[in-house]
């Protein structure tokens, strides 16, 4: 008798579940999302004939792409929805794109969430982009005095030319910087990897907690600092007058372009560095990782 009751209850549960799924499917088809509104896809386009000197973007889950314009007009295309929208304002040379606040619950199903900005070739003062989970891409062919890119879990990729300062930060996303020549570079991640290639500058500071740091052809005229707690640090063809590399449990391996006065320390790992030469310094420290550095 008990087995029969259990079987009956199981069948009832399956029937209730099937009905619930059917109700939800019907709600979606009729645009009646039971836990709030169901968003509809929208594409909003904007054009600006006046010169844009500063660009500011603040959004959440939208990807942001900044690209060169094919003509001489700045365009903004927001692939969004009737619920998730952005205000686009232009005043005194500053273009601001800010996501509007949403109250209540909603569902954005199979909707493209992206902001595409196309800028004519010109020197500009500043670029600042902030996202929560959206990716950030700033293409080559553009020039800014200062660039600041920030995301919580989105990836960041930039190859734009920066004159003075490039600052990038992400918590869980990947970070790539390439082919740019700012005076100052500051980059940090928590668990995401950092990759840099073909960069020149005066001072560079790259830090990650658990992500790996991989650098190729990175040269700073004054200082290069690379720090990771548990990630590996790998570099090739890099150089600076003063180099400081530190990791707790990650390995450190790479090549420099000129001789240095080396200071290398590890607690349990192995050390393989060239004999010291010259007046420029390179200090390398790790606790349990190996150290292997050579001069090309």
C-alpha cells in the first residue's frame, strides 16, 4: 500500500511539473513572463556631426566596442531592449552613454546586448568605460590622452593608442593590452589572466591575484613591476631600467633585452639567472615557485 502511494505521489509530481512547464512556455509565447516583464529587442542608432573629445560609457551586461568610423561622423548603435535602455547625451564635446535604471523584474531572452561606437580618426582627451559583466573592446586606429577600462567579470581588450595613462581593471575577466605607447600603464585582475604585447612606456605596473601574467615585447624606460600571488609570470623580450617581479606560488620565467644587476630569491623553488652586469636592476622574488631568466 505504501509503495502504491509513493508511486501515485510521484506521478502527481510529474504531472504538476509538466503543467508548470507548459504554463511557462505559453507565457513566453504570449509575452507574459510570470516573474516580471519580458523584454523585446530594439536597435537604437545615433549620429553626431560635432567633434567628440571625451567618451564615457557606464553599463551592466552589455558588451562595448569602440571602433574607427568609416566616414567622418561619430555613430552609436545600441543593441538593447524596450526595458534595458541607455541614455545617449552629447554636450560640450563629451559623449555620455549611461544605462537607465530598471525597476521590477524582467527577462531578456535571446536578445543581443551590445553598444557599438564608431569614432572618426582624431586625438581625444579621455575614454572611460565601465561594465559589470559585459566585454570591452577598444580597437586600434584611435588615439586618446587617457583611457580607463573597468569590468567586474567581462573581458577587456585594447589596442588603441594612449598618450599619457592607460588603466585597466577586471575581477574575473581576461585582460589584453597591445600595441600602445602610454607614459603610464596600470593593469590589475583578481582571477583573470593579463596579456600584454608590443607596448612602450615610462612606468608599468601589472598585478594579478590568481591569474597568469604573460608579456611579450614590453619595454619601459624607467620601471616595470609585475606581481602575481598564485599565477605564473612569463615574459619574452622585455626590458626596463628598474624591474621588480614578485610571485608567491607561481613560477617566473622569461627573457630580458639587456644585462641587469640581479637579485633573485625563492624559498623552495630553483633559481637560474645570468651573472649580474651593468647598473640597471632586476629584483625577482617568489616563495615556492621556480625562477628562470636569461638575457637575449
